[in-house]
């Protein structure tokens, strides 16, 4: 009885542990989903605000907003393209590591541009804008280069696979359409070459029929009849039977 109670207690404890683990996993997945949704909503709001600033604030302030929008759009597109392609092509891991290093410079530039948005001195902004524009252009060009290289690589692999598949389909289609014999034609043995029996020592295949086969082979009896026995001098002549 004590063993049964112990087993039941262990099973109950196991169910409690499994339930707690499943609850933690579900809560963690829900939290990650909420965080991802919040991050996407925050990015959408920031991008919309930057677009509005590019039209509502002409001059250095509007150009700063345009630089931030260009930088964020390029970096986000490259990140999504590399993460989507690295699962299928492991050779892109090196490109992804390079992009992470580039992202550090991008985040640093974005933070600097964001701080300068509240700078009241327009003269200072006008002085620093050429350098900021050049840095933004270099970072976005590098990000675009990685993104388009990854896409071109994926398209090239897809094109090569399509070419191979098309060639295999053409071969299979040709094999399915390959017929050289007319319908109904049956295969026959090759005829033996005609040759004289006196000059040719090879084997010939004369046509055979049941009648000719029976005619060529003489009929033989199952039992050979006895022949005439020889007469010897010491043998007595048979006495004729009396007629009386």
C-alpha cells in the first residue's frame, strides 16, 4: 500500500513539474510575441514620425530625419534578408557576422542623428551635415551591397536548379516519345544464310513440319525380329514328321 501511495505521489509531482514547465514556456513565448509586437509598433511609429519630419521641417532638421529614415530602412531590409537566407545557405554566416559589425556603426550613427534633432544651433548642424551624410551613405551602401549579393546568390542557385530540372524533364520527355517500331510488329529470329550442303560445313536450319519430320525418320518397331540362325555340321538334321 505504501508503494502505491509513493508511485501516485511521484506521478502527481511529475505532472506538476511538467505543468509548470509548460506554463513557463507558454508565458515566455507570449512575452516574446508581445515584445516583438511592441518593437514593430515602435519602429512603425518612429518611421512615420521621421517621414512627417522630412516634409514638415525643411532645412537641417528635415535632412537629419531623412538620413535617419534612409539608414533605418536600409539596415532593416538587409537584416531581414540575411536572416531569411542564412537558414538555407550556411555560407551567409560570414556575411551575417559582417553585418552585425556594420550594425554597430549604424546604431551609433542613428543615435547621433537622433541627438542632433534637438540641436537648436542650425549653423552647427549645417557644418556637421556633410560628414553625417557621408557616413550614412557609406553604411547604407555596404548594407545594400550585402543584401543584393545575398539575393543574387539565392537567385543564381534557383536558376541553376531550374536549368538542371528543365534538362532532366527534356530528357524524360524525349524518352517518353521514343518509338522506332511500328505498332503490331513482332520480333523474329534472323534467317540462316543460304549455302550448298556440299560446300558449307555449317549448320543450317531447314524448315520442319510434322509431315516432313515423320517422313525423314523411318519407322522402327519396338522389338527387332530374330534373324536366321547359322547351321553347324555337328547339329542333327531335323527329322521330318511322319505323315502316317
